[in-house]
């Protein structure tokens, strides 16, 4: 028995020491990423007056540099494609933990998808994986059940198969990060869009209670940190969703500002400014960003 | 508690230490520890399931003793049937109740008399199919006077609930496992090291091969209508390796863990994908279940003793029952039926016991004929697995139609290179170790410790990296 335990212990001590080599790959993983905004947040590299959080509507439709020029407020876009409000809450929490509080937060809403169950928006763990060298990120992955507790000790448990690849990740034309964190769509998608004019019915029973809680938590975080929260309804190539608006009003604290795109402006019914039915191209984003700047300037 | 969980990583060393350092001087105490540990292991899923296993153990323990006291054949038969009814009754209720209700409703609707279904919200207790068969084997063997009933209740309870093999086998026979609880176990260095090696290989099969194949198999099977024939073929192949890696991996971990406690469990998989015909495949796949059906169903039905018709009938019965054992779904029954069909020509030609040895026994590589035989057998099993994996019979049929379409010759859209390389590595190691109980049993044993340890460490490193990507439950837990 003594021999067995000694052999086993020796084996694991040697393994434990050798596996530390995995930190080479863990440290290299972020370098393969085009989008390293999350790393900058955790490293505390920001000190902005205004940040934008949201999903692809946020990252595509708002040009943070233009906003900065027009309002004089230093701005940065921290929206991510395909993420839900739980992820947006995580971004805000992380930002506030490692960086000075901004004066304003723009929260881009996803209309009926904002609080809905299931797809198409979700908590994108894949955005966290490359940055698991940071204990904060790794702990978040553990809490979400995407890593096990062993990853606190073993570097190998922080790695993914993809981390062994030496290639840089492919960047699509609409994923090119601009200086202020936005990713405008350069051209329209080669499809014909049809304007959807029908009245939408909002279904409360299709809501995910965790997403409702996340929205409340965002409001509370802003309140405690003295941040002006501005929720934004971006344009879609379809009729305005009054059903969602009604529901939103029930959940929104009246102290927060709300920006709704100018529904009477005919430009938002012009197909040429859209990438697809819910995302603008750069020209459309310029128009929408100006509208937001105007609102901020008039409410300073 | 799953083998591939942190809970088990803590549970195993604790039980190991208590077993060899605290209770080692007293056999009864050691067995009692195993019972407690097994109940903790099992209750980790849902403590309510414990009542079932305790009740089942009590019934068979009592009936075993009663059988010993009774010489009267009719009374003995009654006792045997009581045990069968209780055990299969639980199994039938928890596993098949809703299936039968749904099937009746469908049948009535088909004949134009729709009725309201009265299904129940039943949770299938983990491992019920496995321990039910294990306890049944005890009672049947006592009835047949092949085994003396035990008076040692602790040993009997430990035999029924022995945690390494409780939830997914191997299904042990009382004649083999129970006597091991009567004797004092001694710690053997070589046995323990061998156990660790088998556990390691089991984890590799499960975490690296099965879980990663599952990711792609699920992706393809869940959207099968959208994929080309070649991609559907990839999906079927991924599932073929998933089910093997998952189930044989579990068996390896179970057998290896038992060896750490001084127990010997029977081999459950003997490299089935290297079989040269379906009969050989079934001698090598889930051996503990196949032999259970052979001994407790096929032989009592007359086995191969009668004429051709009886042999064919009995073969179909055991394959259909085996399919049904896997789950309450027509897909499993058709999977069993298909295997019986594959088996039929061999049975009729009396060639079902042609390949009793290991393929390429005396050479490193198979002959061309063996290669063709293995390829054909493998191909047939891949087709059968489609039924096993599909959501419904219609799904399986459309999947196979799509697979055998003209797009079979196109390039698959899903072809993960890393995984394909790992599968080839896996097949290579399994081929090298095909004469052993598990692939790495003697691999590199003649090499220096540095080389052996380097190999084991690489395997652990691969397991670690792959385990962080996606973890899946063991497939056979649902059976």
C-alpha cells in the first residue's frame, strides 16, 4: 500500500509541475482574438464618460466615436453580438468592478427578445474562454458550470481544444472593431427586405424571469453607482413594437431616460440603410447615433 | 454521482482510505462501508430511489433464504415468480408504463377509437435495469441450486449495490461477485496500478472520444433533414464511436475502480468493432447483458437444442427483448430486430460460432479478408445504431434515406479534423491492445517508467483539455 500511495503521489506531483506548461497556451490565447475588449475591461483599461452595452444591435447601430465627437463625452461600445441581457449585466458588473464608473450607460434593447426565453440571444461563454487566464473570468465560467473547480489548480482545465491552434481567428467584414468598440456593418446584406407592418403581440408568459431580474439588477447597479441609465429602442425594418414598450414601462424605473428612435422619420422605412431587418449599415448607424447625441445634448 | 464529476474525485479517495486504513481489519465492517458508500453514491442523484434498491435487495435476500428452506417444487416456483414479479414489476412500472399506455392509445386511434391517454410523470430511477437483472440472477441461481443462498445480509446488500457497477454495469452474476464479499480482500500493488490504468483509459474513452463525438452526432442527428448523405454518414459514425466510448468507458472505470478495492469484475466489452461477423460482435458487445439473456432467457426457451424454427424464434426473442431492455421506444425494438436479421443468415448457415478467437491473433495487421469482414460488420452495426439514436422510427428511416442518397459522395460539411485524428489514434491503440482486457493493459509495460508515465500524462492532459469543452451524461444511465 505504501508503495502504491508513494507512486501515485509522485506521479501526480510530477504531473502537477509539468502541466504548468499549459500556461504558455493560456497566456497566448487572448493574442489570437481580434476583439479583446473583455480583456481591457478586466485589466481596468477604461475610464469613459459613457459606455454602450447591448447585443449586435448595440455594436452595429451605435458609432461610439461619432457619439464622442457630437457629445463631448468619451464613449466606448461594449456591446457583443448574440448576447442576452444576462451577459450585458455581466459586462456592466465587470466594468464597474475594474474601472471607474462612467457617467452614463446606454443600454440597447432587443425588443421582444430582450426578456424572452431561449434563443436567439444567450450568455456567450465562448467570448469568455480565450480570457480564462484571468481568475475573475475563470471563476465566472466555474459559476456557470462551464469549467470545473479543478481549473483553479490545473491550467490544463482552463484550456480548450481551440487554444492549441496557432491561427488567428477569422474576422468577418462586419466584425472589424473600430477605435471606440463599435462594429458597423459596411454593406447591406444581399437580400430583399420586406417591411413588416403588422401589430406584434407581446407574450409575458414567454419571459425568462432571470432576464427580468437582470434588467432590474442593471437599473440597481446604475442607481448605486450614480450612473445615468439610458435605455435605447433601436430601429427595425418593421412596425414599432408597442406591446414590448408597454411591458418595458412596467419594469423600467421612471428616473431612467428612454430613447426611442424617431418612428416618424421616413428614413427608418428605407431599406437601403439596413443590413437586415434588425441591424443598420454604417450610414443608418450614423443617422441613429446622431439622434442619440441630440438627446444626450439636450438632456445634459 | 457521475464518475466524471468532482464529487466522485473526492468521494473515491475518501472511501478508499476508509476501506483500506480504517475498516480493513474487520470484513463485516468493510462490507458495511461499501454498502454505505454505495448508497451515498446512488442517493447523490435522488435519495428517494434508495427505497427501491433497499426493497428489491430485501425481497431477494428473503426469497433466497426461503428457497433454501423449501423443497416442494410448486412452492419454490411460487417464490421464484414472486421475485420475478416484484423486480420486473418495478422495472415495468418505472420504465415501460408510459410506453404501453401510449402504444395502446395509438393502437386504438389507428382503429378509429381514440381514447384519452393516462400517462404518469414518472422519473426513471438510475440503473434500475442493471441492478434488477443482478438481483434476479441471484434468485434464479438459488432456485436452480447453482448457488447457496447467503445468510450474510450485509454482503448481499453490498453485492446488489456495489457502487462501481451499480448504475451501468457490468451486470455481475451472484456466482461470481457475491463470494468475493465473503473473503477478506488483500491489497495488491499490481492490481491497484492495473485498476488505475483501466480507469484512465475509461476516462479517455468517455471524455475524449464519446463526449466529443456526441457534440457532432447531436448536431447532425438533431438537424438531419438539412445535411447531405456524407454528413449524415459522419453523424452515424460519430454516434457509433460515442456509444462505444461512453458505455465501454463506463465499464472500464467501473472495473478499474473495483480493482482498487480488491474486486474482480467481468469484462464487458472485448473490442467489438473489430468483429468479423455479427455473432462475434454480440460476443464482444455488452457481454454481461448478452450472457445474461443467453443464460436466463435463451437457454430456458430451449436455446439451440430444438429445430431450426425454434433457434430462429429464440434468437429473435432475445434480440427483441434486448432492444426493449434498452428503452421504451420502438426504435430500440427495431434496433434489436435488425440485429436479429443480421444474425439470421449466420444461424441458418451454422456459422455463428466461426470467429471465436481474436482477429489477427498471430499477426500485427489483419488479412484482406478479415479487413473486409470487419468493414462489413462495422457497416451493419452503424446502420443499426441509427435506429438506436434516432428520436423515432420515422426519423431513423428518413435519416437512412438521406444517408443513402446521391449526396453521399459529396464532401461532408462537418468534418472536425482534431476529433478524426483522435478517433484514429483511439482505433490504433485499441487495435494494439485487442488481445487484452482493455487496450492499454500491457501497453508500454516493457518500457521504462519515464516513457510509461509520459504516455499516461499525455492521456490525462488530453482528458483535461477535452473535459473542459463539453460534458455529457453517460448514455446508459437512461437505461
